[in-house]
C-alpha cells in the first residue's frame, strides 16, 4: 500500500524532490514489529524502500525514500483518467 501511495503521489505531483520523501514515526505511539526476534519500528516502510535517516529533536524516527528507489508514477486506484 505504501508503494502504491508513492506511485500515485508521483503521478499527481510529477517528479519527486531531489532528496526524496521523508516520513516520521513516533515510537511512543506505534507498536514495533518483531523481526527475527528484535523489535523493529517502521518495518513496512523499510520493506517499501525507505531507509533510516536519523532522529528529530523531539525523538521521532525519520525514514527517507530516495528518488532512485521510488516506483514509477501510476494513477491511484479508482481514479478516472483524463482523455485529453
């Protein structure tokens, strides 16, 4: 679903910013996923191609998706396309 959302965003807005997209995760409000016996936050984002980018001053985990790792643009499901 994350990859589809990125593709739809690219379809709507065009080329991504040179540094890519960033998302933030508040570890106090999100349950971790157990991956090989270790608590992992943002696992689905990492599976979608995002990589760890650091922490904010407020303690949020930052994940970034580089433009070269983004899926190609694709209209969102259920979107009516323009004919002309």
